[in-house]
């Protein structure tokens, strides 16, 4: 149960950090200014990047937690 809590927390942190990097680089502006339907914008690319950031954060946290324990 502890591993699930660790993974969930760091998944959220990683996803938030990935989203903030995308926002800084102007990805959100591209979506807002896109012509046509919302789904034809880079929404899928942004969601996969955010999910990837979350998975990266969660998995690294689990690995570091496993290394820390004897």
C-alpha cells in the first residue's frame, strides 16, 4: 500500500511538472490558437507528454524507494 501512495504522489508531481514545461514552451497557446476541432490540435501529444512525465516521476520514485530500503 505504501508503494501505491508513493507512486501516486510522484505521478501527480511528475505530470504537473511536465505540464508546466509544456506551458512555458507555449504548447497551451498553440492549442488555444488552433483552427478546427479541439481534438485535431496537439491535445493527444500534450496528454501523452503529461502522462509520460507522471509515469517517469512515479517509476523513479519507486526505484529510489526500493534502493533506500535494505
